[in-house]
C-alpha cells in the first residue's frame, strides 16, 4: 500500500517528521501558549524599576542570586509562592540566574523593605552578620540612567507590544512629560530612606542607582 | 538423525554434565527446594537453547523462499510481500488503541504535574505537621520559634532580636522612648485592632515625655497623671483591654498576631506583612520565642 512512499525518500522524510512532530506539537504548544501569557494583574516595569533592573544587571546580582522559586516545600517555605512563567512576561531578558550564592530574590519585595535594602547595600554585614556579599557603596553616588530606561520602555512597547500606554513615545517632549512621574516614584523611595545625601540628590533630580535598585527589588513580589 | 542434531545433543549433555559437576563439587544441598529449582532451571535452559538453535539452523539450511517478490529492487536486494505476522499486527492495533486513550483522556486528564505533586506534598506535610504539633509543649514551641525567628525575623531584627542597633524594633524591651514619642506624635492605624485608629497628638510636651519615660521603663512605679489619655483605650494597666488595642506592657499573642498579619511602618522603618509566610502553629511558636526574648 505504501510502496510508492518507499520510492520517494523526500516525502517519506516529510511523513516521518509530521508523525513525530505531531505528538510534540499537541503537548508543547498549548502549554507554551498558556504559560507565556502575563499573569492576571501583571504590570510592565515602571521606568524607575527598569533603571533599577539595569543596575541589577550591571552590578551582576544575577551571578549570586536567582529569581526563580521552584515548587518544592523547602523553597516555598522560605521564599513564598513558587514562580509562574507568566510572571516573567515583561522580563526582557528574564533574570532567573542559575546559582544561589545568596538567597533567591523573586519575591524579595514581600519580606524586605526600603530601609532594610538601604542598610544592606551600604554594608551587608550590618544587617546579616557573616554575609559574604560585598558592599555596593558606589550605588549611593552613581546616578541611575533613567533616560535609557525610558528608551527601553518605548522600545519594548514598540517591538513586543508591552502595554505601556500612549504617552510612551520616542520623542523628547514625551520624555519631558514623563520624567516628573519617575522623580515622584524616586521621592517615594527616598522618603523611606535615612541617608541625607540620597534625599538631597533625589530632590535635585538626580536619582542614585540604589534608589532605582530598591524600586526594582520592592517590585519583585 | 542429522549431524547437527547429534552435535546439539552432545553440547546439551556437556552443559548438563558441567552443571552436575559443579553441584557435586560444591556440596550443594538438594533437599533445599530453591537449589533444586535452580538446577532444574539450568538444565531446562541448556535443553531449550540447544533445541531452538538446532531448529532454526536447520530451517535456515533447508528453507526455500516462498511468497511473491515486490516489484522494486534495490541494487539486487528484493523484498517479499509477506503479510504482517499476527502478533505484530495485534501489538500495532493495541498501540493505536492506547494512543487514542492517551490523547483523549490519558494525557489531558491524568498527566503528571509538578505542581500537583507539590500540592500533594505540601498538603500531606501540613496535615502531619498539624497533627504532631497540635499540642506542642513549651520547649518544642520555643525551639520552633527560634528557628523561624532566625530565618524570617533575624535579617532585620538581628539574631538576638536586639534590632541591630536601632535598624529595627528591639525585642529585648517593649518599646524605646523615641518610638513611643513618635507614635504619640503621629498616631497609628496600621495593626487592625478593633479599637481602630490612634489619633495623633494625644499628649504633648512634658506630658508626652512623662508617658514615654513611664512606658519605656516597663510601666513600673508611679503612673503619670497624663497616662489617663492612654488608659481610655489601652486600659489602666496598659495591657490593651483584652485584645481591643495594642498591649503596651508586653508582647502578647494578640499583638504579635496583628503585627505579623498587617505589617507596620514606624519610626525605625517598615515591616512587611508575613501573612502568607507564617502558619498559625508557627505564629504560636514565634510568640513563645519573642516573649522569651523580652525576659
């Protein structure tokens, strides 16, 4: 019945491919489509949070901290609810990490606060005796690059249709209009901090990296 | 009788002979049924192997091809149009039926799920935990509370609960003077007590100072007259009128419960809510441990 197929190696190969791929397709595609949608209520990162995410990448937090809680009781007891793929829908790129020298940070916003991060980034051993994490004092003086963060927001809006809203446009006027919102976010964070220099810098319109980073870490819930 | 058959019989006899030799030389006890069955098995394997081999070698020697050759021919190698053997055909039919079941109900309904396994594991663990610790004694609770404290509380409050020199609340005493003055000045409405919000500026100046000194000192000695402003809600003894408002004198279970559930933002900083992180039994343990820190 199928002897004609044996004489046509090309169609035979196509047939074999379809048969094998079919099983994969019906098992993988529906799951993938469902899991890659943003979870309900997920909002894109604000510009300040994006700037903090850049600090997170730049200072390579990724090499010691993961952002993925696996569904094991020991992990959910310590870090909270296990991670869902839909929670990373606006992470470009995702920062899962693959090594935990320090603890997982995917829900750090649930159990650490602005003032704790301030103490911890300045001198980790002040709050966690025996911690081997280095101090990140330069984040208190370096200024976060919110312009680039805004550009990133506009880019992911245009390229991946991330729901940022119409006011996000690649024009100087749109950025000038949005900038006060970023500063207002930064002021909210700075209000919970104790460092006078930080408060002054934010009031003067320069957002130190640590403020952006804390905004990002507080967002991780 | 063919030469092949004779060779086969000789080979089988040699195998059986070797088996008997081993049994004799090792003094194996044949009254033990296990040993007996093993030897019968060894003999059976020799006989079956030889007879099957002889049958098929003979067949290869004498068989001639039957059936119709297919039209196509690959470099001189042809193919017969034989029917599929019955066993193969039925197995194939069986896999088709299994595939139907797998597609319609096996995969979508009964598929293994990591989350399902996790949920079962957590449910089983929680049930066991609740059963074991339903009536835990004080020593167990103290120990449990300490380990919870070290994981969840120590990063801010310090391993000894002293608040890391003012970075967080100090559990070794109830409240510091500065904290009390801050609450009197700003009021508070965060812990969700039935009594509701505490208005700001209930006392001022020297009155506030006197109240703060009195409470920070452990509410010992003469009660300042201005404490009357506090007593209307917190009770004359400052113990919070049986859970209606925060206890100013000690860390009672109600206070710890309200703080863990709601979190709090005070003069020292912000504490997040631990609603989802701490179970009722753990909260009980934490209460015992925190109370032990104050003493």
